[in-house]
């Protein structure tokens, strides 16, 4: 049987070093007695530039024996890939969907971190593709499947994901080369060698990760504690545990899981204090600098557009003052005069940074704010309902636990979400008299998530009223 070329596809997004990884592979092959050819096919992944780099390697000895140079293809052919490397989990899913991964031939190496698409980010509800499903698809589609958070591995090594993926490839022994040959290819590249070698070594020893998204209730609670400590303080996280105690006492892991998840999200609501805090963190400046691909000696300027409306300003004021501002016409008009056009804040300037930092510094006073008192009153009303419902209709209690999924964001987004949540809670007395209360509430919630206008929810609520 005539020898075949080794075929490799790299699916990567802009800034992830997919081209560098392809160059390392070409260098590796050419210095190991192989012909090598690489091409790239740019595309769009609704996130940032997505590119498929395709390589073929053919042994020079076989070409000499045949008396002719090989003809290497320019594009990947479904069913004909030996190795597929994906820099992100959705990219692995795209490769599977295109037929590039087959169970009789392909070694699939994928990073389990996610860069969400615009469709996932802009959906009213949680439109994220399930990570566990993607991982199971990888297991089913590939002959060998290696997956880990190679982005995190690269960050720890102060390098790029391409180097960690290169190390993972070396560890699979899917290519007929030794580890030192991979490392020499990195050295020949001559750029970022030390960091790349660190990430390469870490990628070599990375073990396949556990499926993402299969947390037990204990893991959800732990994540909630971490989130709320970061959001406010350790005392706030302790309050979270106290609020969960009546649910935990029911001994129902599924109910605790959902309640813990949405309680943590609701308690960490977005306000101007939180936004300013996130915008002034060192990690954000580092991320923007990295994503802009600026050099070590280059300056990056960040301009943030802020549009603080009267309601959002009232939210972070002490409750009595915030209520006064909202009900006092002349005070509202005066504030609107200064805020209605929005402002551009250069966060990387001293003046701009200090303005946002001053807002973020209000965090210790958040518990006295108007928004805090309003949110926590509604949180306690919601939490009181769940044990009560669990005693009479477990399925309905579980659906009520998920209803805060409607509440997100700030400004108009938050107002619309809260209005829909309140509409569902107002429909509960009617639903509780029905035998199919749980599926009906689920349909109402899905209708609420289906559009921004609330028209579908209004139509669904009419059906409930007419059936009662």
C-alpha cells in the first residue's frame, strides 16, 4: 500500500497563535526528514477571526523511493484527518460537525475553555451550548480525544495556547517524532522561546479534564461562595449560606442545586459599583493589553462609554436619598441634564481611572443602597416560596427555583427581566390550582425568554387565565 501523508488541521481564533503552531509543525517535519505544506482558510465564528490551518507531511524517503515528489492537498477533506487541534471547545464542535473527526482515524486535541459566540451572548436566556455535550461528542467522534483547559495552562506559563496544544500533541505520540524534536522546533522559532517551552511542558503532562457542567450541589454552593466573596465580602457569602439553609434542610440535591445557582447570580446583581469595580481591575487591563496584541513597550488606551441613568444612580445611593431622587421631579431633571448624553471615560488615564475607582470604592456601603434593599426583599419572598411549594408540588418548586433566570443585567434589561419575573410570580396562585402547574410555569418562562417585548409572555398568560 503506498504511503499516505500525515494530515493535520488546526482550528483557532485570532490572537491564539494558530499560525505559529502551524509554523512549528512545518519546521518539525522539515527538520525530521519530511516534506511539509501548510495553508490557511480564514472564516468567521461570530466571535473573532476563525481560521483553519491545514498541514500535510510526507516522508522524503518514501518520495525518493517512488521517484517523484508528493502532491499535497490544500484543503482538509472530511474523513481524511489524522490529527485535529482545536483552540476552544466550540471549534472542536465545528470540526466534528464538518466531518473532520472520525472514530477510526482522528486524534482530537481540544481546549475546554469557551469564547462565547454573539448568539450565545445576546440571547435573552441562557443560550450557551452545553460544554458536557460537546465533550461527549468529542469522545464519540474521535479515535483518541485529549481535552483540558489549555488556555489556563498557557496563562500559568505566561505564554500562549498554541504552545500548550503543541505539548499535548507531543504527548499523544500521534506524530512519529520525539519530544526533543518538538522543543527544537520552538527554539528555531526564536520568539518567546522560554515561555513557549514552559507551556509546552505543561501541555505535555496535562490530563484529560472531567466533563464541564456536571457539578453537584456542593460544587455550585462553593462557586456561589467564591462569587459573592469577590462581589462583596466574606460576610455576604455567609449570608448566602444562611439563606440557603432552609433549602438544604429539605434534603433535595436537585432543588438545592438550582436554588443555589440562581441565588448566587441574583445576589451578585449588576450595579454601577460592580461595573466600575470590574473595569478598574488589573486583570482587565492585562486582558485588553493581551487581546490587542500590543508589544511590551506599547501603550494601550481604553475608552469606556458610560451612560448612568437616573435610576441607576438612585440604585447606589442610600435608600432614603435614592427614593427622594426618584420621586422629586426637579432633582431628576437636573441629574438627567448631566447624564442624558452619556460620557466617554478614558479608564487608562489617571483622571478616568480615579473616577471609576471612586464608584467602585462604594462597595462597603452597598448594603445601605436602594437597589440592595429592593433586590433582597424580592429574594427573600422568592426563597420563602420554594420550601412551601416543595411540600405540595416538588416539580413546581423546582421550576420556581429557576425563574430568576429571567433577571439579569442592569438598566432597561434588568427592568424588563424583573417585570417578567413578577408576572410569573403573580400567576403562581392560579397555577397552583392546576394539575399541570410545573409544565405550565416552564412554558411561561420560555415565553418570557423568547422575546424582548413581552408579547409572547402576555399571550401565554392569557391562556393560563382562560384555563383557570
